C-alpha cells in the first residue's frame, strides 16, 4: 500500500524474492517491514479477526476523554520492543533469515535509517517519503491530481511508475510539476489554483 500509493511502485513481490522488473530487493522490503513490525495497531487488520484489539494505553484527563475517544480508537503507537525485522526466506514467516536494518529503498537512498533505539522509525519513514531525497512521491502525487482534473494522468498507470508501467507522455512537465509542488512546501491548494488557471486546463476538450 505504501509503495503503490506514495511511490507508484509495487513492492509486494519483494517479500519472497527480489523484484523481477524494478530495482527493489528483499532487503528493501524487510527494511520497510521493520517500521510496521515495530508498531502497535489498535485495529484487527486481518480478515480473520474483525474486532479491534491491542488498544494503546494512554492517560487522558477525564474532561477530554469523551472528545478523544473516537481518535484514540484509531491511534497507533510504538511497541514496547522495537527494532529491525528478520528477512523471511521465500516469504515464509516461519523461516527467518538475518535481521535487516530499517531503511529506505536502496536504489534511492542507501544505508540504514538513523533511528533512536526506543523508536519504531515511522516518523523517519514519513519524512523520507515526503523529502526531496525521494524523487517519486511528488511525481506520483501530481500525476494523480492531473488524472483527477484532466481525466487521464501524464502517466496512465498511476500506481505503477516502474518499468512495467506506462511512461509519462510529457516527462519534463511531470518533473516540473513535482519540483513546483515541493517548492510550494506541498501546498496542494496553491498547486491546484495554478493548475486550474493554466492554459492547458482551459483548453477546449473537444
């Protein structure tokens, strides 16, 4: 979900083997997996267990409890024990390999992430996803916005920017829009204003 939604990459197959088409390794997959394995979720998250469980224990003043109840029901927190996850050989969780340091996609950023021993690293992951160091997120976002307003994305495969996806029809425009969005500090309102006031948007579609 993280891969497709934010970076336009299908990462799931790297659970069992190196990606056959894109430069994503099993180490990349389990480096990302470590963030979520270090996270406690308040909801079931599986089709076999429908009811939410493992509610985080948070001290809340009585006068605020009623207002925060619905938000706490969906809050996530770090597990008591956090750390790197082991690689699952052929994707089998019963066959553990060496532990893989939590990190990012190696073909973009090499090396482990700098994470405090007591933290899951979710914050570091979120910052990396939305950083200028990651060239994919802004491009995926502006492509989705373009699709919503023009009917078709600059790349028609909005969830696949990999080698199996459709290349953008106007790559220079996609790059320019991505840089512009980041320059606007991810201000979507300002980005949309410029988009709908552009000559391209005001052209007759017939």
